[in-house]
């Protein structure tokens, strides 16, 4: 497993999914951003709910996802939905 497993919010299943879509390092996840990473997951059939999207953003920020303000989580979901 990559260094992704060391990020907050990411367990073995999500790390495996990220690696499957070519996101193998924390730097790559940060470069792409949570919305793009979620879009890649969605394209391979992974269900992306607002919690998973927030978890990806929290991993990028180095915080637990529920510490991200609700309005910021909602904005991420809106962006994701608009790009689906």
C-alpha cells in the first residue's frame, strides 16, 4: 500500500480504489483535488456520497472530514454533482 493509507479518513478499501484509478501517492491526490479524485472513482462504478467526497478533501487537508465546515462540504458536493 502507498502512503495514502497514512492520510486521515482513508482506509484500505478507499486506498485500493484510488490506486485502481491511478492515484497512488498523497502528492497525486493533492494535485488532482478531491472532486477530480471522486470523479475518477465514480467513472469506475464506485458510489461517491458526500461523506466519501468530504473524506477525500479531509485527507488532502490532513484533517478528519467532519471538521471541514458544512458550507465547504456542500460546495464540494455541488461541484462534484455539476461535473458528473
